[in-house]
C-alpha cells in the first residue's frame, strides 16, 4: 500500500471555511426554524452586471461559430493580458509578464509548487489560510513545532502595531505573503508601509507574494492599489489578483498573476521563466468564456460596473460596521475593504462565533481561524443581499 503524504499529515486542522459551513449545518439541524444569515465566507451574492454578463454570453456564443471558436489558450488571451497591464499597471508589463489564471487562490497554490519544499515562509498573522495551509501541503512547513510550523514565520498584525507587521521579523531569503486590503483585518497598507516592505524584501533577498484580490474596494486615493506603485517592487514582488470579488466571478473563475522578468533567484536565473514552465505544465488556462467576460469587465462600461458592485458591498460594510460600533465594539476595516474586523477583548473567537450564531442566527468567521493573532476577533463579511445585511444588523443591535 502507498504511504500517506506527510505534508498532508502536517496540516494541523481542517480548512477553515468548510469548518464554518459544517458548524452552520449543525446549528441549522438543531434549530430548524432559524433563519440563518451568513456574514461568514466572503462569497459574492449579487448578479453579474449586464455589460460584463454580455461579455460572458458573447464568449459562449463565439464558441459555437467556426470563426469565433478557440481551444486551449495556455497563458491566456493576449488581448486580456494587454488590457490588464494597461488598466491596472499603466502598461508597465509586457504580456509575457501577465498570466491569466482561474483565480487568485489557484495561482497561490501553483506558486507554492514553484517555490517548493525548501522555501522559508513569512505570513501576516492573521491571514487568508491558504498561505499557511498551501505552504504546508507543498512541504514548506519543515515539520510541526508547538503552536506553529518551523519554516513559517508569523508576522503579528495587531491593534498595537496598527495591523502592519514588524518587518524586522521577516527572515532572510523568504517568501513573504502580504495581502492588502487585508483579509481578514480589512486594513490597507499605505505607501510608506509598502515602501518599507519592498525595501526590506530587497535587502533581505525575499520575494513578496502580494495578494491584491480586494484592490478594487480601495476608495482612499492615497492608498496603493498594487505593489507595483512602489519603486523597486518589480525586483522583489509577484502580484496575484482576481475578478472574483470586483466582477462577481467567484463562480466564473478568473484571475491573473504578474511575474516580472526582473525577478531573479540567487543564481540569477529567471523566476518568470520557471513560472511559465509551471503554468504550462500543470495548468491548462482559464475558461475562454470567462476571459471574454474579463475583457468586458475592463472596458469603460465594465469598469463602471465594477465600481457599482464594489460600492454596493462597501455600503453593506458600512451598515455592519455602524451596527457594531453602536454596540461599543471596536472595529477596523470596512471602509476600503469588504471585511470588518471586530474585537471582543479577552474572549475566545470560536466562542464568540457560537454566541453570535446562537443569539442572532448570524454566521461570522472566528478570527482564530486566520492565525494566532486573530484570537478574540471576529471577521464580518460584507458580501450579502442588502435586506439580509440589514436584518443581520438589526439582530446584532438587539441581541448581542
Ligand atoms: C472561501 C485574500 C474568501 N472557498 O476566487 P479567487 O480564487 O480568485 O480568490 C480567493 C481569494 C484570494 N485571496 C484572498 C481571498 O480572501 C480570497 C477569497 N477568500 C474568504 O472568505 O476569505 C473566500 C473563501 C473560498 C476559498 O477558500 O478561497
């Protein structure tokens, strides 16, 4: 018989989001009359807006015609790669530095294969669980050690440091996962902070994996929407991004990664060339239909729809944050991000999760699920229908 992959055995718990779904199901089973509202998983709820949807429909129609049919498009449509470079990066990157993906999470997994089991990892704590769990699966954990993984350095992001980590903790020659606007805290790093991150990474020989999946929620014009607004970033950063949240493509599946040709290993070899090799070997490209939708999302009309959709979710975020603040609960996030990070000092976050579910029939996400520094926090997601969010806020105000 084959033996179990020890990397899987190294995982310390199940994946967070299925665990939330399981607890919701268990609660529903024992409370059949409860009208449960989810402010838990960050899953989009609103229909794709008409212009972008027409792009998807047109993509499907074209596939049924001899002149419009297309098959494999491994690295993605050239037109979409060009459009991404021009819309998000001022045309700074050539199309062979922009790789179309089936979503940011999928590319993060492939990046973990790229960097392999010898990589030293640094993550913001708390952070999107895929950075740690995926690294463990790729063998980068280096074994289990007490409350953490040897080989993975947690960078605490707490109220005391304004949710921006102490960069001195970043190990030399490591892969640094950094997410801004942040999931789960909702904090957005400012220009000075990102400049310090880039400077530190260059000095220490690190590569930043910058997750900008929520960049379209930024409303404060002084806040960088991409790491490449920072000088020197093309020497030390890969950026992953996604159409999931801004265009409602969580189910459609479309994203991209930027891997500049200026990125090098210690040996001087090209990271871009290796990424091309990985992508070409274990990925067969994003759906052509999704890519046509992505093209529509990035023209003038599509960008207006992205603004409208993200404004809608930010409206939800304001309602949730106002409701929590009215209860005297300290919160951050929700202004340039769809997540609100609420503090329940001295409390266990799974216990608070259970209390909110029990008293309000509202599903949230316990902060401890995102890392040790998430203890005593709850993440509220602003993805939901407006009527559900309003009802959830009423229940929180009345019953919490
Ligand atoms: C539940 C920082 C959500 N099943 O859709 P993708 O793959 O382009 O993007 C996923 C993603 C990437 N980067 C960040 C994210 O927060 C997310 C989505 N996170 C959440 O509630 O934290 C959805 C989670 C989904 C999952 O496991 O990703």
